[in-house]
C-alpha cells in the first residue's frame, strides 16, 4: 500500500457521460498530480494541485477538470466522455510539509503513485 | 523544457543476465532524475532518484543508475536479472526545483525476462 488511495479502481461508462475520480494523497503530502496512461499516448501529465491551488496544467482537455479540497483530497471530473478517454488515470502525491524547511523542493522525494482508476468508455 | 528519451520500447534479457535500460534527458537546469517501475495492473513505484551528490545511485531490488552529465544520460542497470523484474520501467526528469514543478516521464521500456 503506497498510501495514495484512488477510487474507484474500475469504472465502465457510456459515451457522453460524466464521471468523477477520487484521490486521497499520502498523509502529509500537499501536492496531487493527475496522469493519464494510455497505450498510444503513454503517461501524460494532466494537472497539478498544491495545497488547494492549481499549480500546473498539462495536456488536459477542456472537458476535464479537477480540484483539491481543504482536506487535500482531489477529484478529477471527466465529462462528455468519448471512447478515446478510456485509459488508466493515476494520481500521485508529494511535497511533505516540513516546518523546518519552507524552501523544500518536492521533487526531491519523487512521487508516490496510487494504483490507478481504469476507465472504460463504451 | 525538460524531456526524457528512453531508447528501446522493449528489452528482453535472459534470467541472470545484465539488465541495461537506457535513458537520455534534456534539461536546461541541473536535473533531478528518477526511475520508476510499473508492474502489471499497478501504479508506478519509485526505484531510485538522483538529486545531487554521488552520481551512482542505488535503488531497490538491486537496481542502480549512473548520472552522466557529459552524456546527458541516466541509464538503469542490474547485474543479474530475475524473473520478478519483468515490468515496465519509466525514466523521468523533474521540470524544475520549485513546489510547482512537475515530473516528465519517458515513454517507458518494457522489460521481459527469458527463463
């Protein structure tokens, strides 16, 4: 168990529908990253939240959105789903809060990944 | 912008043989480099990382990687392959050193182990 929890593990839905994927980061981690993994595109960065604020956007479609809540869990919302949205969606967390080091760089710790949500659009 | 190139989408070695997975990076700043492993139906797991200091980095499961600035490489090696090493391996580079930085992943190399 990595400490990063993603739910649900599997999701099957029809085209045009909307789904919400949930991620609970490892205890103490402030950053949440969302990635999409598909056979043809590889591992694509979608979006990064840090302590409730959006920090960076990658190849995220306008039909997709995300947020990070005060308790630091994050949700990725996918709407108007298309067949091509079928993929594994990973959440990762990093950036443990360190009172002694406000200048820490979260990259030092790498990321801790959840086990992913497999989305199948039919 | 930072980028990562993994040479060879599929590598096959015999059990007990040397494992060598190649990774070259592009970075305008001193990079932080990572190798991750993904077993079937699982998330990515950090194998090892290079930040600063010693250029030969040892990771879990007997893997190690060497940062070579002159070659912009961070190849992953293991002296003797085990069947349990069969997985997908991703090289990655940090896009920066701030709290807003994200990690850029290579396209992955699938490692197969022959009995």
